[in-house]
C-alpha cells in the first residue's frame, strides 16, 4: 500500500481484530492507545518510541529524531531495528529481565 492510501484509510489490518460495525469508535481508539502503551514499553530499552498517526498508521522514531511511518503493527519491529541500527531480539534474557522491572 502506498503512503497516500494508508493516510486515507486503507484496509483494516488483521492486527486490528475483527471489525464489528456496531463497536463504538471510541472503543477502537482506546484499544489502539493501549496497544501503543504496550509497544512503547517493549521498545523503551532500545530508545525507540511509537506514536499514533491519525488513527491509520504509526510513526516509529528514535530519541535522536530519526523516524519512519509504518501502516500496521507488523511494520513497527522492523522499523525499530532499522532506526536503532541493531537487531532487537525479543527472546534475549537481558531484554526480558528489563521488561519485568
């Protein structure tokens, strides 16, 4: 999907869960905010931050200002690795210990 299609509200991704037309939009926004809290907690040891972009995409950025726009949750981890210039191993023991603090 091109950046323009993503910004204009392309197809929902499987990571958004089942789409329920009756579900209130505020609940979807609340779930998205919660996902961002969890993602930022997981990426904090690598000094990478993820922000919402108009409810349609995510901005992955470093504390030095490098940033990348990704369209779904699946793009966040690879972008974090590119921007931090290192492989991020979610099974690394030191990393897992840092999450439990």
